[in-house]
C-alpha cells in the first residue's frame, strides 16, 4: 500500500521524490523538502528524526550544498528518504513533518550560479527557420547539425514558478518602419523547455566528456524561456538574443533527480551528420529522456511537446558548453531550448503554434497570436517510471502583467 494514504499510482510517490525549498506560514526560515503527493516532507527534520549523517546537509535553506556533495551522497540521501517513507515503523515520527503544499510557500530551490540556453530541437529550429527565412533552401543554418547552438542568459532573472512576469519594454522595428520605436513588447511568447541543474563543479580548463554527464548534473526541471519576439527580431543580429530573453526565465519549484528518471531514458533521434569525437554519442548509454510536456494558456492545453525528439542531448550540451575549457559551478542551470515535435499540436512556442501570428489560436476566452496581459502560462509534464508508474515533474507557471 502507498504510504501516508497516498493514492495508488500517484506521480509524486516514493519512486519520485523531487526536491524543493519551502517555508511555513509566519516564518521566513527556508528548508529543504521532498514532495510526496500533495504534501512536502521536511527533509532536514526527517533526517534528524531518523539519525541520518546527512541531517545538516538537508537542513540548509538552499539545495546548493546537496548539489555540491556529489553523486555518491545524492544516492545515499535518496535511498534513505525512500527507506524512511516506505517503512511503516517510521511513519509516526514522519507524519508531523509532512505539510500540505497549500499551507507552505515554495521558493527558488537553488541559488543560480550561471544560466545558458540551447537551441536543440530540430523541429523547432526548422519551424523558426522557415518563419524567418522563408526563401532559404534549408531552414537550418549550416552549423546546426554539427554543434548545439546556445546563448548566454542572466542568472539573476531566473524566477520560481508562480512569479508574475512583467511585460518587457525595448526597441522594436518592423521591416517597413523607417526607425525603431520604444515600448512594451507586442509579441510576448513562451518557450517550453527543460532545465538541467549542475551539482558538482568542473575544473577550469578541463572539458566535461559525455561519459561524465551524470557525475556533474544533479537533476532537471521544467523551464519557460519567456521571449519578446519583436525585440528579439531587431536586436539579435549579429550577436543573438539579449533584452528579448533576459527579463525573466521561470523554473519549477521542484528539481527531479536524474535517478528518478532511469526508466525514462531513451536514445536520441538518429544522427544525420557525422559528429566530432567530443559530441559523438553512438557508443554511449542512452542520454535522451522521454518527458511528456503539456503547455496550457489560461488552463487550456495548446500544445504537447515530446522531449524525446530533441536532437541534442543534455550530455552533449554540457560537453559542448565546457569543450573550450569553460568550467561549470554548483547551481549552474542550462536550458534545453524550445521542445517541439513534428506535429502541429507539438510545437513549444506561440511563434510556431500561430506561425508568427498568421494562424491565431482559438481559446475559450478568445483568439491569441501572442500573450495578452493577464494570461497565465503553465507547463506540466510526466515521464515513464518504474513498474508502469508515472514520474511527475513539478509544473512551472507565470502570469503576464502589464509593463
């Protein structure tokens, strides 16, 4: 029987146990917890009650010390939590340490050290290329099949799910305009992505090979890379996105450890171009993940992008990010890039879903080309788990406020 009255097959059961950081009503003290159904278990207090040597590590106000502790400790802590939760003899001690999610405040679960975002869905890249370069013989630029393209974002504007997003202002210039104008973005968009959280840092000057991905990356979360398309169109030549992306990036309050996703590992799509050795994953273990994402606007599902179709894997992204000797730090975050599938209902951005405004979406509250003030965007997802169970990923949601 599931512990603590948990429904059978709950996607946030003991097989999952994502980590978050919470505070209780009337207190500013933050502490680490793990999600169990619609409750959160105070992990630090549970560790103390069970005599764990990791009690101090789990009583911190951020996940960063746990992230830095390394894969051996990650496994020990996860195994201990699973044992405590599934052992009926411990339930009397743990029950007072379970808090309803509705009664707590969830915080950004780790201090973000750095942030980069990739562009790794072939379907998204082809759609974007066809929209912006309709006369090109190939929608993909020549480098796309040879390396994972990325841009460097801002760590300081990564926000936790539930944080309102103020519509950004900036310069925009339509092709027919004589000069740029300044004002709020009229083409505010979302990008459905997955974020990967670095635990163990790497040494400056030492690239991280594909085989070491799981030694450095602790887990993943859903990520929304909010994008102002009209600002982006004017500013991105020749150096790429800047103000169009830097105003906000939303992440889930829950970090799912990679160990919870063993059953979801899948091979990436077939490679169509030979890869340089540092990116060649033909002889490595499967590094793709079968994550089923849903995108909702004001509660209405508009897209269901499949993460299993991503051409470049998180292991390749980390290898490319560090191949020049750049180091990663505890708390570094990197995004997968927009997740889009081959079908129209699998596109992970409004840019694609509406074909840059040409084909408005029909929503219960009216048509949409891009986001309007007051719109709430919510990403949710699940992955196949052990024994036919589902592993739930914590949602990421944000409401658009007028700028």
